[in-house]
C-alpha cells in the first residue's frame, strides 16, 4: 500500500495541541487569577501603507578630479599624500623639464634678436621699405608668442590642487617619468556627498528631480533624506537601468565609497499596523494581547514586518476588527481581565475601543488553553 506522508506543519501543530491539552488537564485552574487592569484598547483595521523597493548604491563626492601631468619630464618633488587635506592652489608635485628650460633660453634669444631688428628698421624708416618694417614687426610678435607659450608650459611643471579637498590616492611618486595625461593623484571634496544608484526601467518613471528619497547607510547607522539631483536621460544598454544621483545632507559619519540603500516608492498596500508599545518580545517570539468578547486579554504570537513611521506592520497572527492592548507591560499575564478606556488615535489603522465592544472575529478567540495555538498556526502556515 502507498505510504501517506503528513506535512511537517500539520504534525507540529498537532503535537502542540496535544501538549496544551495534556498540560491543561494536569495543571488545572490557576489558584491566583490575575487582577483586572484598566488599559487603553485599540481596534485594528487595514490601512494603506507605502511599498518601497530597496536599490543599492555607493556614496561618492559631488566634486572629484584626477590630477594629471601636462608636460613631459620626471617628478622632482611629490608633495601629495593620501588622506592629506589641501586647499586650492597648494603644491602637489614639481616636474623637472630640462628640455623646456632649454627651449625657453632659445626662445628668449630669438625674441631679443627680433626686437633688435625691429628697432633698427624703425630707426631707418624712410630709407627702408614699409614691407621690411612690417616683416620685422611680425617676426617680433611671433618670437614673443613663442616665448610666452614655453613659459606657460614651464608653469604647468608645477602641479597644484584645483580645489579644496582631500587626497584619496596617488598614482606616481618622486623619480617617476610622466607624460601629458599621466595621472598623478586623485582629489575629492568630502564636504559634499551623494548616493549613486542604478534604477530599473519599471521604477525610473516614478522618480522626479528634486524628489526626496529615504536613504539608509548601515555602516554609519544613518537614516537620511536624499534629494534627486540628476537622472540619466538614457538607460544603460547592458543593465537596462538608469543612473540617478541623490544629494545627501552633511554628516561627519559619511565617507566616500560607503555602501547605501535607497528606498524607492513603488505604490501602496493594505496591511495592519500596531504601535511598538502594543507588542512584547520574549526570546525570539513577539506577542500581542488580544481581547475576547468578555474583555479578557490573552497573549498571542504574531509575526511582524519592518518598523515604519506609522508603527510595526503585522504580517500574521492578528486580523482586522480584533482589539489589542495599546500598551503591553513586560510582566503581563495571559488571561488578565481588562477594563477598556479611551485612547488617542495615532494612525488611521487604529481606532479606540469603548468598553463592551468586540469584533465578530474576536469572539472566536475565547480564553482557553488552545488560544495561543491559533497565533502559532498563523505563523507556521504563513511561513510555508
């Protein structure tokens, strides 16, 4: 005959029910029932909660540059040190350019000769043709321009910081040979940072410039509001994502290169939310105190989602219309009679309850040894 296998959740639930019934028969009634308490009671109702999708990104400075050489030569003095703070115009490196120095001497000699010729022709004006005078003047102008060009190249042999910032790395050192375009060091401005993210096509249409996006930097334990400052107009052909940049507020704990997450809006959903004070954690389990139709509160295991500004999302264990204690003390005993009192509304999903009112679903959870098992069943069945 074929062997029928019972699912693991059903076996576990059956074992818990048998154990609860056995303990109920052996222990009998509690000799000291809990005393009644007066407490605020909330009735749960579904609420519209925003749905977000996490997109990972990297913190980067708004202003950064790779400082490169513009002349050919050998580094004579390297001043840039990684981690060093510099101001605009500070010396970073000096490049030895003997060929440019020789070229400048030649250009100055040519300029001196052209100047002498021009003065001689001007002094002999009337005895020489105007064409010769104009030719001497043009030669003087070309010699002056050539001398100024070489001087400018010699000035570029002294490499300075383009803006105030911090040296993050250097690529060369004293004695290295450089050519125009050779990277010398990298400088960043740490005072202004942003988060670079790549957003999928399905989410990119929901994002607008100047929109505020929640950002989480786990390594610095920071929750920030980023502002969308740049959106790429075209998607990357390989990843099909759009590059976006979020400006971040100033913080001493923010560093370039840190890992970050942006919470992009993706719509809304209906869910139950309970205040943090209404939940009690014992070990690895979370409980809520649910009232029955006789205003008796019983602890029930619930499965919670992420904490939100509105409260803690309830994923399993509670239903709409059920009443719970607004504040659950750590020493609360299951089965305590409650005298409900009014409670200020803190969220549309929570409404205050007056004495004697109970939802139709709450009547099903009367006080009995099997009451906590319904919460366990909800958690178990919800996880499979």
